[in-house]
C-alpha cells in the first residue's frame, strides 16, 4: 500500500500473460516509471493474481531492454545500432525488392497473440493492403487451431460459450487437458467456489496436477486417447437415458449418426484404449449426465494432437447431448492460453480470417472488407497458410522475407531444427521485440518496440470479454510502438493514407467500424465503456448493448439453420504408435511461474539449474 | 506515520521512562505492562526488577562518588553544568537498570553464561584475527566448506556418473504410462528450482541485500559525532577535565584531567582552536548523520511503511536539536558577540537533559545493548568452526543440512527448557524439514484432499 | 486466534507460489519474500503447504522469548514483528526455536527476517499481500464470520501439538469437522519406522 507522501499513482490495467486477463494496478513513481504492482478488485479476479502477474512489471524497466534499432546485412556480421530512418528505409526497400523479384507472396508477416487487438488488426491489414501478400499468420494458430475448427464446425462461431462466472453456478465441472492450477491459477478460485456449493469436479489429465489431486474423479488416461474416453462417456449417457431429448430434437442435427458411432464405444473399449477402469467411465457419465447444470472446459492438452479437432468435437457432443449449453452454469468453453489468444485470432491476423471473424474465402466477407479498406476485392489476397506450414515454405524458398512481431517463433515453434533451417533460409528477416529474443537475435533488422505497459489497447480474454489495458509509462527514448512501426513501413510502401493512425484509439475506432455487422462485432465497444464496466463481451452491436457474456441463450448457433451440428468422431491410433524402439510417451507439462518464452526476465521467477 | 497501535508498540519496547521495559512477552493488555519471562503477574515488584534497581542505584552512587573525587572534591566542578551532571547520573541509572533487566531474561542470561565460558577458555580465540574481523556466520563457512569438498569429490570421480541404461525397463513403463511416471519427474524437476528459491539460511543464494552504503556512512557519522561529543562533554560536566590559564593574560592554556596537567597548548594555535571547537565538529557530524536518516525516513518507502514516531523519529530529532542548539551557542559567541546566549544555553541544556534521560528507553539503547550482545555472541561462538571438526556444526536430523553451531543449539535447547518451551527437540531440524514434516502430518492425519 | 487473521487451508493450495511473489512486493520488506511454500509430499504428489508466521499466542512468541537481544516485539493485537535491526545480532536462536520453521536469517547481514502479517497493510485494514493474491483462497484474511460467509460450515483450529506440548496460535488452520477438537499435528514426535520418518 502506498505510504502517504510517496507521490505514486496507480494505473489500472490488466496482466499481459494469460487468457484470464486479471485486473491489476501498476504502481508508477513520481518520475513516471513503473516500479511495482498492487492488486485490483476487478470483476474477473477480485484482487487475485498469480506469480506471473505479480512479477510482470519487472520486465518493463529491465536493463536488457533494446533502445535502438539494430541491423546487419548478413548474419555473419554483428549487429550495429542504427537510426529508425535507416532501419525502416532498409526494411521497406527489402520488402519491395523481394516482392518485385519473387512475387507478392514471397514476403510474409508473422504476428502474435500477445499483441493487443488493435495491433493484431493492423498486422492483418498491413499484410493484405500494404504488402498485398497472402502469407500472414500468428503464433496463436499453433495452439488454438484445433478448438477453433471444432467450434466453427459445431457452432459456427469460435469463442467460449459461457463466462467464467458460470463455473460458480455449475453442479458438475469437467476439466479436460487443462492444468488449471499451473496455467490459469486464478481460475482455481472459481472451481473451488463451485465445489464449496457442492459441485463435483472431474479432471481428465494423464498427470496428477495440483487440481487433479483433490478432484472427485481424476481420469488419468493415456495421452491422445481422449476421443475414445468421451465417446465412451456419451455411450453410457445414452445407454442410461441421461440425454436431453428435448434439446437434441430442438437444437441439434446429426444425433442419430452420432449415436450409431458411440454405440461402438462401450466402457470396455475405453478400458482397452485409455487404460482406465471402467467404473470411471460410468461415474463420469453419471455425474455429468445427471447434473442439473454441467460444464466442460478444455485447453491444449486434448487439442494439440493430430486429430485434436475431433477430440474437441467429442466434448461438444457430450455437452449438447446432455442439453448443457446456453444456460447459467451449463455450457462449454475452450480456454484461450495467451493474453490475447482470443482477440488475436479474431480480426485478420490469421491466414484465413478477416476482421470481425469474417472468412477470407467468403465472397461477401471479402467484398465488405475490401470496401472498408478502400481497395478492390480482387486486390485482397487469398487465404494463406498456417504458421507451421509457413516454415516449410520458407525452407523451400517460396517465402523469402519475413516481418515478425509479437512472437518468439524460434523458441515456440515445434521441431526446432526445421524452424531454424527455415529462418536461416530467409533472404531478409526483420523482427520487432522489446528484448533481443532468440528470434530477434537471428534477424537482419531488429526494431525495439514498447512493452504492454507502455501503450494502451484492448485484449480479449478467454470469455470473449474485451478489457482495456492502460498506458502506465512512456517507452524509453528510442523505442516505438508496433503501431507506429507498421504505419511507417506502410508509408514507405506507398500506403500511408490507409495507415494514418496517431495511436491505438484511432486504430480501435477503425476496428469498430470494420466489425460492425460481422460475426465478431465490436462496434458497440468504446474505451470509455470499457473503463466504466471493466470489460464487455462481444458481440456488442451498439453502444447501449450490454455485450454477450453467454452464447446460445436463445438456443440458436451461428449456423444458418441455427442448430448445433453434431459430428460423429472416431478415435484413431496415433500416427506414431508405441513399438520396441519408442515405448514411451512424453507429454509436456507447465510451470506456474513461466509462460511462453518471455518470462525469463523477472529475476524472481523460479528456474531450474542450467536454464 | 503513527497510529495508536504503533504508539503502543513503542511502549512495549519500554519507550517511556517509568514504564517497565519489556522482554517481548506482551500477551496481556494494557500496553507497557509487559513482564519479562521471569516475572510473575501481580503488583509486587519482581526479583529481577529489584535486583536491577539495586544495581542501578549502586551504579549511580558510584558515579556520584567518581564525580566528587575526580573533580578534586568538587573543586574543579563547574556549578553551571550541574543540570548536565545530574542528567548523566539519571542516564547511568536508566542504562544500568535496563541493562540488568535485559540480562536477567533466560535467553540473554544463557548467552552471557556461554560468553563467560568463552572468555575464560578461548581468550586467544577472542582476540584472534578471525574473531575480530567481520566474523562470518558459521553456516556460511559450513556451506563453503561443503561446496569445496563437493568440487574435490567430483574432480576425483572424473565427472558425473553415467545414467543407468533404461531401455531394459521400457515395457514396465508402457504398462504404467498413466498417472505415475509422467507425474514424478515433473514434480522432482520442479523441486530443485523451488528449494533454490527458498530464502536460505545455508546461504545458497545471495538473495538478501545488506544495508546500502549510504546508510552505513551516515551511521558512522552519527556514531563518531556522538562519541566525540560524549567524550568531551561528560568529563567536562563531571569536572574531570578542566582548563587553566598558564598566565593571566597569555594565550597559553593547560588541559587538566582530574587536576593533573595533561598538556599545554596555545589557545590561538590550530590545535588549540580545534580543541575548543571539537564539540562543533561533533555537532556537524551528528547533524550530517541524523539529518540523512531523517530525510530517509521521509522518502524511503521501506522506512515509511513501518516507522513509529516515538521510537524512530524522536531520537533523531532530539539529537539534531542538541547539535543545532550547540552550534547556535558557538554562533552566538563568535558572531553575535554573546547575544541571546543565556536563552540558547537554557535551550541546549533542556534538549540535552531530555536526550540523556530518554536514551535508555528508546531506540538509542542499542548503543549499549548491541555491542554487549554482539560481544557476548562472539565470545560464546567464535567465528569459523574448525574446518575438519564436523561436530562443531550441527546438521538437520532429517536432511543433513547444516543448521548452526552445535554448542549454540545445545544452549538454545537449555534456554527453551528453562522457559518451559517443551518442543526443544524440534530445534535439531532445519526449518524446511519442520515445515515439510508438519505438512506431511496434516496430509496423513488431518486432511488429504479438498474437504 | 486473533480477531482478524489468516486462515490457512492446505487442501486448497495448488503450489502456484503467487504468495511468494506477492510477499516480496510488500513495502516493509521489499525484495525479500518471507512466506514459505513447501511440498508436503515431495516426489510423490503435488500437495503443497504455505507457511506464514503463526503469531503464537500461548506461549506468546517463543521466538521472542529465546531472543537474547530483546529484538522481537509483539504488538498489543498479537502480531509478532520482525527482529528490530538495531538489536538483532543474527544468532539464529529464533530460527531454531520456532516450531513452525518461520524466521530466516540473512547470514550476510546477520539479521533475522520473518512474516509480520504485512503490518503496514493490516494496520490500515488491508489484507496481507499473500492472502490478497492467493488464487485459490488457501490463504484467507479476515474474521471467522467472513470466512464462514464465503465457505458455510467451515471449521478451523488454532492449536498445534508438538509432542505433548500444545501451542495456541494467532493464525488459524482449516480442518474437517471431525477434527475440530484436536490440536493440529505439528509434525513432532518424529519416529523412525523401518528407516522412514513418521511424524
């Protein structure tokens, strides 16, 4: 607490690190520098924070901050400091050169979901308007592609169906492939709150995590066998008459097909495939099926598999079959991992989407976006390729130049040697970062950009709630915002008139216009409304609309027929099965103190020896 | 930044004269009425308190005698300085009283016992270089020795041991793949990181910071300024030091101690000037030191949060007032030709008397207590235990981490039993094991899971 | 137990160490974390236990009693303070005497430090940093009534047994209903059974 006379101010903002987006205050001294954190009683977290949020402020005035652009002609040379003029001129020149010689698609842009939504929007617009390339994607597609696909198939919309607060109203919580205690510690309070009211907790996870340790049922199944498990649970739910026939008849399609498929998944099959006792299948089916209100939440544990979308669909099938959608305490969600994992994939930073969650392949959507951006529909590029495929294209020379911002791809991409080879093959690589990350250290040009506390903007948390981050201090001299960098590059590429943004507010206003009437509608959200309310869930089509915390309350999805599309899914053997040479499965875990690749600066977050 | 609770806390520490100073056992209200470990509740003064009073009285009387004798039966005693002399007698009483009371508590009494043992049998060690230098905590020495031994052992073994081949075990792993194997490595992989992070009394990581240099320098200024002032003023007010002129008119002066001529000097020379104005130098040092601390207490966030007016700020203010009024006296005599001298003299006297009477009961008691405590500790447990003497450092019964000098732990257990703290066996476990054992006991005997 | 105090529920702790990070941010001891987070079943399960100063009531502050320099003070409301740096000689008596393993000694500066219930916050009606941020409510600060309002039917205990000594603490522990009348086991006596310590 601030002693009187110390001259400090508290700036309300949110943590940058995960999809919960806890509210917090940054403490700013009388010289305008951030020096500490103070808990904040925000709706989402009510003063609570995890270790990352508490330590986050230490990144801001860290001694290793980059303070000037760095450049070199070849990777054999060391970096030399340069002026912004020189660095930006060189970058724009290289962009032109590569595109003139090898086509527009030879230059790619790779963004990130740690960027605010304004910047994510600009990334997409820059790639498609200023560069005219189809290759734009972000690190979020590495994580959320499976769930996004499943959500689109089932509901026609990609977001969590319920707010976190619904957890407190639920009677049975099914947490699958999610290590809540280590990845979203603050959400644990919601789980405990539900349990205090008598709710049952079922955790599906090969490992006994901290939350799994005290769960009512911990299904410690073999990695990669979740589809078989959920099919088996649905089998028992159907067998015991625990399905919600009224809901199935009124709001879903494909139940008969699904039923036939899960008939082949009796509990014995789950025993054989998943390695769990049959009575666990029975118990979970009884708890979930008989609960008045049940919810299922999952994260990457069940999604990041070769058929991850199928697994998500098997969970959705279970929720729909038991009528658990669109009611307080009853529903479904995937929890977005990154701070702006939800917002970062909504507005065109992804290879197949346009602002407002529109599709780049849909002609009507394309026309609308082109009109908004003041270009011909024909000028709008086609769909690109996901980030994981782009590395292959870089290796093969189809992509020769890259602008990276908001990511540290050389660390977070799987198959490091391939990623390294891909980046090595690039003719020109420019990376924006606050620190000399591994990826930036590999580039030709490094541009120092502001941290999350040095610019205002919005992020969307895993509940699809848009929250406002406020600027707590000015960036150090020589450091600029990503927004400014993109606008300056666009200027040099001849598109300055479409990128005349003074700051985040102007970008957000354009974003609001861009999303009006689209599936992901931000048009009713303003900075002022966010400050008043503490966050608004989209869609929010007008400024007097309160937002939409819970989806499907009217029983209608975003499909033209308004129904939940049930997709029968089969469990398939993994692509690389066990054999004598490879008898073990390694599954990645999480540490509560670290996230992605960027938490190595705060000195007090624990680290193992040698890391 | 004071509040009623903080003020009361100052009482507990014995901040107001006339209240009983405390040895921390402040269980029962009202504040200030805090009996020490050996004192029974009730109205009658305790044995310890009586003993302390009698010793203090004796000390005061001795001082009076010393003053009388040292001033040649008051011949060299300056009557104008009488209030100062009386204040010093009160000071002597207060210091002796608090000192005795402090020593009567079981913990300090124990340390004194150990120290006496130490002095008699380790006189040489007491004055050895290791003992006089900034003695390292025995645990840091133990940790160093262990690290050296480990490095030697590894070098001898020729690097890390080979990992045992595990392919032969593979089939067992596949069968067990769920909960167990994936779980244990994750936990043990995490554990080393966490233990390395724990604030270590074995000093694995230099997590803490010492007092910054500015504070140390300021403290030295304050210390030497005050010491100089005391060295000059106390003997002066007692009449032990006097100045006589060698001739009626000349600049020559004689410095006399207990009436005996110690040195002669020329009042107009530089040494002479320095001697006469030594108190002004002391005042400057004190103002510099105390002024820094006062400034720090208005700005520094760490200080602002916990400070108490009576305990932290009053002593500093008192010293500054004493120093400033003293300088004003010099200013008056040098510049104002003695204008306002009487008033200033009265002011100075009042501030000095207040400071001297206040000293034993506030923060500045550490001037007396801390050297005594540190000295006792050093005499009882001299610096580095012998390198090969494993018995000198006790290791935790469970995890074998060093926890302290064996003699210190033994004496602590004795003290604990004297104080009726029956869990002294616990002292032979390191804090981490205590916590882990308690956690394990909770898991097995109270509540394993959520409810 | 104190009127407004910390309630610890190890069953809800997930070992996320938010409390450790937050403790470090308290202005009265910035940069040093004074709460402990230990794995109670290390190597076998994720069970964890946070340890704050228990602000012992009966006997009052054993740490203070064994302090030879009279450095540990107790406020009238029962909060046991850190050792006064002007008096502490870093002898580690309190570290070894405390049955809960709470105080730590900076061996370089020879000063003791320990949880003081974030006195600069609690003296002004705020919760200590650890309980403020605890994501699971394993650390809760308030009155027993406030705790009961959040968790109806919760039971707490405020005494610990170490061998045959029972120690009453200012900080309370959550226990199941059937364990309310017993002191919480402190971990002593430790008996060796087949070479394994059994608390």
